[in-house]
C-alpha cells in the first residue's frame, strides 16, 4: 500500500439508519448514527488499508461535525483540509430499506455546511501535495460548493496529481435528470480515472455493455471502471479491457462497497502509475479492490465495514 498522499474531496455526513429494517422512515422508532459520505468513505478506506489520505470538505460547527472530524482523526485521515461553517449545520441523511427492498432517503440539506464550502476555504497547499486527487459527488449540485469543487480539480490538475472521479449519482438531489447528466459530463474530460456503477452507466448511456462503456471514453482517460456489484468489475484502457470476478461473501449491506473498491484501487496505484498500463498487474489490483468491496458488504454501514490490508489478503488467499 502506497506512501503518496490521496486527497479526497467532497461531503461527509451522518446517515441515520433505523434500528429495525424493513420499516418506512415514518414507522421507525430508533436510529443508528452511521457516518458516511462517499468521499469521506474513500479517504478512510485508504488509511484502513495502510495508505495516506486527507479529506477536504466543510462540516457544521456542531456536535455532528465534531463527531465526524473525530472519526477522520481516529482513522488517521489528515484533517488539514476541513473547515467548519459557523452558521449551517452538518448534513444528515435518513436512510431506510423498505420492506419492498427500495431504499428511501431524506436529507437535511437546506443548506447544510458541506454545501457552503467556498473556493476561498480550500487548503490549496494540501490539494497541491496530492499524488492522487479523488472527487465527485453531491458537491457538484449547488453553489458555492460547486465552484469550490471545480477550483479544487483545477488546482490538483495543475499540480500534476492523478485525478480520480466517481460521479456518485444521487439522482433525487438534482433538480432534473438532464441537469445531473450534463453536470457529470461537463467535468468528464478532466479525469485520469473514472469509476461508474452499472446504474450510472445506464443512466448516462441507456445501456450496460462494452459499447456503452466505451462511448464514455475520452482521449486523456487512463482507466475507466464499471462496478457491477456481485458480478465484479470491468476495466477499460486505451490498449486493453476485461473484467475481474467478484468474491463470494455473505452480504448484509452494500453501503460503501464502491468507495471501498475505489480506495483500495487508489492505494495500490498511488506510488506506481505504470500499473495502469500493465494488464496483469492491473488485474491483480482490481482483484484486491473487488475483495475490499466484497468485505465492506459483510457488515452494516460503510466506515465500520472497511477492511484492513490483511483482511483483504485473507479473503484473496481463501
Ligand atoms: P457501487 O457502490 O459503486 O455501486 P458496487 O456495489 O458495484 O459499487 O461495489 C463495488 C465492488 O464491490 C464491486 O465491483 C464488487 O467487486 C464488490 N461488491 C459489491 N457488492 C458485492 C457483493 N454483493 N458480493 C461480492 N462483492 C461485491
């Protein structure tokens, strides 16, 4: 696992998950507090595996914001890129798995502190020190965090960081599907690595197959990944493409699997980007990333379920 710094940009929030599953939000009696937010999950995925990560984002100067900052610190994530908003509160999400299997979300975001991250808040020195800069999530939806997001991408790119983008579509938060699609694609050609889920691939292209994935290729891209849950993952580069099978595990909650996958991948390539051009070594890394994602599905929540490197190696060894 690498020594170079992976900087992850975006939101961190608390998911409130009912203590009993299969009930609607209105029927829930109690909630568990599960820290999350895709970019924060990625940062912790990296440090759990033994790598170096920093998180850049804004939290409320409230109980929840300080709890989240504490979780980053406990997990050895560099917090020099975090600012606290003096007015707005930390973002909260209420998540339930209804009896029909559908996930139901309710967000406290009117506006929450993460949305108020301004370009002036950015710790540019930290961003410039990123070997890998990872981004992409709900911070593209509204101002001023959208401008902060775009500026951070530019600063990292200018500094020569490898840019990793996970659009993390959260469709209900967008004003319209069309706007979501447009905004996602508007930053498409900046990234060196893009990871989409099968759902996002279908949203963007209408299909899930090699041709639809390849229609998302851009000339500067080094690696495109499509995650397929229990079908594993697919990879596309300029010179080769293929798929890597998933591991069979006892899945209880898939939250954070994609973030775990991304964190594992980045932690393996941060010190050696030549892996991106070497298919056998890339396949090894994706096997590691698939194993990391699989383990994350075996426990409730995202952050508590992120594996250490030895957990991953044990699953691979079988
Ligand atoms: P996302 O969260 O982006 O939708 P996925 O759910 O596809 O991502 O998960 C990322 C990776 O984690 C997958 O490519 C796969 O390797 C692994 N994974 C996810 N769900 C499962 C599962 N049920 N069983 C085994 N591996 C899984």
